[in-house]
């Protein structure tokens, strides 16, 4: 289970600037139970975007966008609608956005921020994909997460350490920023490399206050409240 | 003349490197400062280089400044968060330090404390932005400073990369660094003036002074080591052969001659050289003399 929340609508509209048509993808898994990307939210998003002047070529809610095979099979009947869109708006966690961006040769915009769950991780195993940073950057990086794909979690681009496309830490590990570069190039989005990204807000990477409460904390609270 | 006035008036500048050692003995740092102070415009003081713990770059910058050698205070983002970085920058200004070089920093796993927590709260670009913010009289949270610095910030770049992606990312990041306030650039070691010339053509539009990095070769083995392990450094085979073909006792001298030769070739292409002698600081004056600077 992963928790996500919708990004502010203005931020999403900013991602869609210069684009006329969008295909909306939702997720029947965690995003549905988070109330950020299930069938209800996809319908709401469709209406809001149409009001904002965007053409919605189609929508689809798939069970578990974090699984690439399910993304591909789920979109099988929607090929024309996806092809007709300038981009896909993916209403789910950071893992799902990355799975769609890796599976479909279309620009994929994140509609949600994945927030800290206090430990557990989502599906699409193999490597870490999402640190639940609460400030999803996937729109700037071609749908590959710089926080997990770059060993240093750099937001401003590659460091000088890579050799032959591999990270200085191990010849086994790809340079995350070279993956991002190649993805941006494939999707004709290299201009994204010029966008300045503010330092991360690390307070959003922490578990939410209510999740930091321990039983001891609860006991102290009840004590103070005279219960 | 300060490094800033020299570069801003379009003159050719020479910088070198002073590496703090592990421990409290500052004899060598002071000797090197004494030796280099009238030979170079400024000296970089490395900050926990290669993730190996040493005496700090802030205090070492202050030591060489007192000895009469202008420091370029190197700051890496690996070991401190934005609170400590901003505080250290303010301290540096109060101590009389004017030049700051912003670096992301190697991973701790490559150094002598591999279990250390890597910070990277900021990176080389956002640290430059931070310096600009401090220069404007505010901290990163937007609070007003009581007394503000006027740092001369710099950054680094690799001129050579082994993949297209890496090269394009370097140029894109250089552009970001300059947009974030970098006013001088030092490069990774250059051994091929042809490749350096091509790089300079690509980045001349940025109109920021660039100092070519020079590392004098010590031995063929050291050259091969760099080719294998240092990203962005490629010593051509003919230079390695040249080192191999001289008797062992002459190799240091040959290394100096090769360095001087590269300096002569890159001089018309850029606005300065940055000589990284790595433990051979005492030979820097010989290199400068051999290059006719």
C-alpha cells in the first residue's frame, strides 16, 4: 500500500502548458483508496481539464499501474485514444507514473505526490523507485525518479562521477541522470534540463506527524489530558 | 590584484590547490602558502577531497589567507545540510574569504568513512543559488541578514565525457550553474588541447571565465590510474608512452614539461589555468616558469 495525494490543480495545468489533448490514467489500487486517482477522481479531473480548455482523448482506470504488464494489457483497447493525446496524465503514485512512462512512448505527467508511509514500499520490485518525497518531480525528469535513480538524489542534473553511463559507486548501477537524459531525448523533452528545481523540502520526506506517534506518546498524551 | 578583479578585467589567471592534511599539523599548509603566494592568483582549499576526512577547508582557507595567499574556499554538499552550509558561508565571509567554489562532492562510499550518511540537502547548483541569496541579503528561508556577504562564486565542469548523455548533461548543468550565479569555472584535468578547444567553442556563449585544469603527470602508472578511475580525465596514449620512455628519475621533470606544454596550448583558448599538483605543490612554481606564465 502506498499513499498519494493529488497535486494542486495549478501545478498540473502548468505541466500541460502548450498541450491541447490529454489521456487520463487512473489506478484502482492504492490511488483509489488514497482518494487521489481512482475512477471518481479521474472523472473529476476530466471535467476540470475540459473546463480549462483541454481535450480529453480518453480515460482508463487500471488495476495496479505499478505493474508494467498490467499497464500494457490495460491500455490495449485504448491505443488510438492514447496516440491521439499530446500526453498522459497519470493519477497515481510515483511508481505507477514511472511504470507508465517506461511502458508507453508518450510524455507522462504525474498528477499526484506520493507521501511518506513510514516504511513500506510499493510494487514493481527490482530496484527502489519511490521514496515518498511528497513533491513528485517526475514531470521534469521524463518519468524516472531522480531521488531514487541517482545515488546522490540530485535534483539539478548529473554530478561528474559517471563512467560509461555507470555510477561512480558501482559498475552495476546506471547513472540515473543518464537514464533521465536518454528518456527526455526519446520523448523530445530535453528542454526540461534547463528548469531550475528548488532544493527538496525534507520535512515532506518525513513520516506525517500522526504516524510518528508511538504508544508511549499516546500514553503521555492521555496522561496530560487526564484520561 | 584579487582573483575577481583579475578575471573581471579579462586578464589570464593562475590558480592552484592546497589540500589540508589529516590531523592538526599545519606546517606543510603554511609552507605551501608561503611558497605559492607570489606565484599564483589564488589557491583552492579542498573540502574533504575524495570523501577522506581531513582538516576543514574553512579554517585552512583562513590560514593561507593570513599567510598572504588568496583562498578559493571549496564547499561540498555531501557533509552538511543547508543550515550548516549557510552558517559556514557567513563565517567564511567574516574571516575575510571572498571566493567560494561550489561542488556536489563524491559519495562517502569512495572515501575512508564509507559508513557515513551522505547529506546532499543542496547540490552544486542549489548551493550556488544559496550563495546568490546570501549575497542579496537573505537566507534560504527568506529571512533578512544583518550584514551581507559579497562572495565571488565559482563552479566546476568536466570537458570530456565518455557518453553523449554525460557530455550533454555536463553542458546543461554548466548552464544551470551559471544561471544560479557561478562567475568563474574551473575544469577537470585537460590533456588534449583539441578536445578542450571544441568544448570551449560550445560554451563560449555563456561568457564566463573558464580556467583549464592541469594535473602534472607523475608516472605512467598514475596516468593509467586516472584513465581507469577518474571520470572525465583521459590521458592520451602518446603522453603515457612519453612518460614510459624516460628514466624513472626524470619522470617528474617530464611531467612538468608536459604540463607546461599543455598550458601553452590552452592559453589562447581560455582565461586561466588551475594547476592541481596533488601532493606536488612545491613543483607548481616550476610548472608556471616552464609554461612561461
